[in-house]
C-alpha cells in the first residue's frame, strides 16, 4: 500500500508538484528528476520519487513520461479546492479497504495510460469523484472507458459530439465506441432482408454526450 499512499499524498499536495515542475515541459521535468532526491524536494509529493528512481537507473524515457502523465493528472485534480480534496481522501481512504477501492484503482488505470491527454481525462473523472458529482461506480466506468481511448478514437468521438446533429465516424470506430456506450449503432432495415448490405444507423447517447463534455473537453474550474 506504500505506493498508493504516496499517490494519495501527492494528490493532497498537487499544487506543490505543479509549482515544482512549472510548465511541465521536458527541460523542467528533466531538471527536477536529475536534481531531486528521495529526501529532497519531492518529500511532499512522494509518488514522483518513482520517476526519480527510474531516471537514476537510466530509464530516462520511462521516467519522463511517468512524470508527464502524473502532472497531467494532477493539473486537473488541482482545480478542486484543497480542502475538498483532503475531506474526500479522509472520508474515503481512511483504511486499507478505502485506499484500495479509490487510490489503487485510479493509480492502476493511470499507469496503463500512454498519453498525457488520457491522464488529464482520468484527472477530470477523479475531480468529479472528489466533488461528489459522480459515484465510485461511475468513476470506474469513466476510468475503464478512458483506458481504451487513443488519438484516433478521440477524434472520431469529437466528430460525433462537437456539433449537435452532425455525426461523422468510421464504421470500425463506431463499433468500438458503441461497445462502451459512447454511441448507439444499429442497422437500417431494407426490403431484401440481406443483412450484409444493411446501412449502419449511428446515433449519440446520453452517456457519450456526458463523457465528451465532462471528460474529453473538461473545464477550467469545477
């Protein structure tokens, strides 16, 4: 549980992480990873010591992207007032069961994401959970939906929800998005009864609309 506890501590102190790494650029991240020790600047944001350890072992690429994803996640969490974050973590992560149910699940998903944009999306979902705007069940749904996203699917989703009443999506992407409730896919009946030439019927869903506006687009404040 030590790593997960460090993750939760870092969430509490997100503003310190963002201040330390400044703009989150490559130079800033490399500078901190090279100069910071486990007992130094990262004492209050301990999860980033993992990045330091990777960096010092020579895994500089892994260290950079671990830090980059973590900072993208924390940027969204930092929009939640600090007192709200502390209250949520005190109420929901007071014991090992709570730590596993909330912190471990979030960290496990975050570790599997391969792009900072996806990490930011997970941060938005966690921010909504922290504020009580979604349930843990809804957070889990959001988290596992985020995990399957990639730049292509994000663009396809955008083409369905950016402008109301206008849907433009490739058939393979539509099927994948429909599997996660982000679109509704059916077939238009024809007179021949031959299903092979039935055109696809694609429509938006309420979950897809909410996921796009809340998680993909996000907000400057919560």
